[in-house]
């Protein structure tokens, strides 16, 4: 039996076990998926080996810390600067980041997108930005302070103080604003000036209607929350775990079913 886990701190809230175990069960695979709360990310690989895991997902705050301890890091994960999936291959621990792939799958229904405004400058912003760039979509970053924008030298970037609104096809919130409060990811006047010229809005938060999406809806945009991004990054991780031919439709249906439980 293969054993998989999600590492994080906290990790009790993670629905990854629900998604993966539902797929494992319905696809008839000999495996199980659990969660592990770990304080020290530098000990993650040691724990991985001790538990004889076949693979793992990684959530905050360990996505960046674990990278130097892996035997192989995928090119996209290197660009993003963080990993969310580990797979044991030929006694080596290989690291990947499926967040960007999950995001691209989630926005496919929007159709043709030429340029994007990404709100925030954290790890999720990096995954989204490099995934968009990989699809030849022009990316602009907007963040409250300049410090974290220093990690985005490959992109056009602005702070609230020096940003002038222009037309973007899609506006993406990658911050935690609205997750546990009624905050917006940027001042309302800035957002309204941008949203009234945009076509689509996306929020990586998936478990509640956020003030950002409510504002986007009020301005007539087509909107999505982060539920599909969560789903598709899990599907891409699952493919990495089980390096074999899988029933794609059955996999997505089983995980989608688990998502709404």
C-alpha cells in the first residue's frame, strides 16, 4: 500500500485527505492519504523518509523551506520558489508545484486572456504569475508595499502609491484579504477603477464570498473563486503520485464530489 500525506502547520483544516482518499477509493487504488502537522519545515524530508511515504503535498509554512532538501526540483517550481508536491521516484525525492497548473485549468472557461493584474506578492502570486507568463499572458503585480515586489523582477510591478489603472482582461486576488474579515486586497477606489475596465475576476479564496468578488460582481464582471484551482492542483498532484494511466473523468468527478461534501 502506498501512503501519502499533506504537511503543514496548521493542517487540520486541509481538505486534501478528503479529495485524495475519495479518488483513491473510487479508482480502486491501493493507497491511503493522511495529514501531518509539522512545526519545523527543515525536518520535513526526514519525516517523509521515516514514514516511508510515496508522496506528499505541502502547505504553509513549508513550501519554500523544503526546496533545498529535495533531490530534484522541477523547473516551474524553481521559478516560483516553492513546492507543493513531493514524489518518491527511484529512491529520490522529486519536488513540483501544481498551484499554477491548477489556476490555469480553473480560468480556462474565461477563454482568451491577453493581460492580467495580480493583487499581492506572496507565494501564490508567484505561482499564478509564472503560470500566466508561461502562457504568454502579460502580468502586472500590484501590492501594498514595495518590499515583497522585489521578488518579482520578471514582471511589471506597482505599489498602491504609484499605480495608474488601465485595462486588464482579468484581475486576480492572491492575498488573504476577505478570508477572515471584510477587507479588500487594495483600496476600493483603485479596485473600482480597474474592475470597471476588466472582463473577469478571480479570487484564490474558495470557502466564502469575498468582498473583492462582491465588488467585481457589482461592476458586472464574470467571476470565479478558488475552488476549481484547489481541485485542479490536487488532480495534477494525484497524477504525479500515480505515474500511470488513470480515468481522467472519474478522477475529476470523484474529487469534485469530495470538494462539496
